[in-house]
C-alpha cells in the first residue's frame, strides 16, 4: 500500500508558518528598523562627541537624556547665563542624542511689510491702540493695581491685529481676563509654554499620561484653530496693502510658483502672531518695572517729554498726540528701552542654527569649527550679561546706550572685517527678527504716551524687585510669572 500522509498533518504546519510569516515578519522588520535607527543615532552621537569633547560643558545628568535636566528651571535665560559664567563663552551640551554648542558669538519674504513707508502709514494704528489703553487706565482709580504685563500684551496684540492683519481684535477695549482677546492671549501663552517644554524634553509628546502634557497639547490645537480663523479672514477680507497680511498673500511658493496655500500660510501667520505680540508686550512690561525701580530714570524720560510737549501738565492736561517725527528725538527713552532689552532680553535664548548642508562650519573667523550635525544655540541673554564685554552687567544704566558705539563689543577682534556686536535683542544675521522695526516703534510710541500721562509704582503684592526677579519665567519669551501688577497715578488729576 502506498504511503499517504494524512492531509491534516500537512495543513496545520503550513497554516502556522503562514501565520508567523504574516504576524511575526512585519513586527521583526519593524523592530529591526527601530533598532538600526537607534544604533545609527547612537553611533552618530558618539562620533560627534569625539570631535567636540574638548569643548567644556556641564556633565550629563543622565546617560540617555544628557543635559535636558539643566533646563528644568522655570527661567531658562538665567540658566544659560549661569552656564556661560561657569564654562566660558563657548560650551557644549547634549539634549538626548543631539549635541548642541552654545556659543556667545558677537558677531526674508515679508521684510518689505516693515519698511519705513509702511511703518509710517501704520503709525496711526500704533497710536490708536495705545490711546485706547490710556483711556482705560484713566477710567480706573489707579489705587487698584493693574497687571501691566497683560495690558501691554493686549496693546501689542491690537497693534499686530491692525498692522499685521488689518483687523481690530478689540484687545484694548477692556482689560477683563475672560474676554475673546484675553482667551486668545491665554491660549497663545499656553501653546508657547508647551513649545518651551517640548524643546527642553524631546520625549514630552509621548508622556500622554501627564495632565499638563494633555493640557499643553489641547492649548496648541486651540491656538491652531485661532490661527486658521485668522487665515480664513485674510482670504475673505481684502487686507490693507501696507499690512503684513497683504504681503503674505503675495508670496509665491517657490515649488509651485503660485500663492501660498493654507497649509503653507498657516505657519507663517502663526509665527508672526506669536513672535509679534508677546515679545513686545513683555518687553514694555519689563521697562515699566525697571523704571519703577529707578525714579531718576523716570525723571529723565519725563524731562524730554515735557520739552516736546508730550507731557500732561496742569496747563495742558491732554498732551498733544505723539507724531512720527518725535520718535528719533526720544534719545533717553530709547536708551532706557535698550537697557531693559539688554537686562531682560525677552527672546534671550531663542536663536538656534542648524547646518543644513551637514558640513563643518568655521566660526569666529576660523578659530572654532562647528562640526556638521551639531546644532548651535546662540544665547543672547549670556552675551548681554557677559562681564568681559559689559561694565557692571547686572546694573540698570540706560546712560550706557547714549555713548557712541555702545552696541559694539570693545576689545573683541574684528570678525570678517566687521565690528562684533554685544547687543542683539533681535538676534543678528539673515534670520534676525523681521519685526524689529515695528517692535521698536511700538515700544517707543507706547511708552512715551504712557509716561506722558502716568507714573507707575510696583504693587505691594509683587513682593518688591526681589519678588519680580524670583518669578522670572521663560515660555519661549521671558516674563514674570506673577504678571506685572502696578499702581499708577495720573500726571494731572
Ligand atoms: C521686543 C520685541 C521683539 C523681540 C525682542 C524679538 C526678538 C526676536 C528674536 C531674538 C528672534 C530670533 C531670530 C533668530 O533666530 O536669529 C526673532 C524672530 C522672529 N521675529 Fe521677533 N522680536 C520682537 C518682535 C517681533 C515682532 C513685532 C514681529 C512681527 C510682527 C516679530 C517677528 C519675528 C519673526 C517672524 C521671527 C522669525 C524669523 C525667522 O525665523 O526667520 N518679532 N525675534
């Protein structure tokens, strides 16, 4: 009799092979891919480490996370300055598998929206936003403290609304927290806070079991919704030709030669919105704080305002509105704003550069080679507080900016034939702040009008200057965690 295998003996092993083929092979392949990615990244990290190990830097807190723990302090700006004081002007850190060189180096499509003629055309809008804030403050008794950080962020939000998008966002119509603009500000702040934390903890997005991570993700989604509605309104309402929105709509996508679609427009609008109002608002609040601690500085500002007819006096209780031509004459106020931006650079840790070509880059006139694959962090705060280029770096002295060449780093050799700079609140180079002209204009015009009408004192609940310093917080931008509560008096009752 011929030997025949029972059918089921053949079928069962085949099915199990198929099963393992279908189920095991994709998972084995996935594991192999993940394994090779991890190994490649580890090898790359080790290779780069061998090239930069001579650069001083803090020891890693953890084998895997590297120096991400350095950044746990709520004020990243002061962490950066302290690291520079300890390890020198150029230092290295590791964030997970990413090597970073932190270096104090002394050293755009919507740009035309910020040219002089557009800024001049938009000047009345800046004056209008500030005028609304002044009216609200005048309607209050001044004995009840006001959070000037929030008030000045509202004012900047209205400036961005009008100058940027030709829209009245109504942020300075009242100062109540729960209104629409107040909610938009809170969402932006929460989204920035989440961005800051994600920057410091690359694994944060995966920690979905944490309530703060879930809240941060929700805030970011909400922020995107607000931005989507802004983009929609830009498309439906024709913006003023001198507004940023009009310039954005004219940009052509280099890959298609057509105007930007919503997907490309959204990040541009979001960056302008985020970068535009918090930075200016917090800077103005730091000025109001710093001046409240230095009555002699306030007296200097007031003297000039009186000379220009911009001060409320008993003879002229309503000073004349500020004009475009007044701005260059306000030297002392400008010096005060610069000194505040030196001490409290609100975007003081924000400048990062990544070599796109992946090749080595020569820095400091060739004295230092940045190996390809290593990111460069340029900590503006550390440059602004470096004692080798600033005399008494932690003392508030606006007069230093009245001297010729105050922004040059003296005693530092020329770099590529140019004088290295020690003052760079808007960063430097081709990626510096595109909105700096608007920011400067808004700060000078707004603060001139505020000091023309009011004098501010730090509210007792802030715990004095020490309380403010102890509550510094970095959420991409530097602010005071408690807000900036001020009592104020009108120059003429
Ligand atoms: C006091 C106010 C401001 C400060 C201190 C400030 C500072 C900065 C800094 C340090 C950067 C990083 C630049 C770099 O990476 O090198 C930046 C980028 C930027 N800023 Fe400002 N900024 C201010 C106001 C504004 C305003 C009013 C706008 C627009 C309306 C604006 C728009 C931008 C944009 C779009 C970027 C990104 C530029 C890019 O990535 O190429 N900023 N800003």
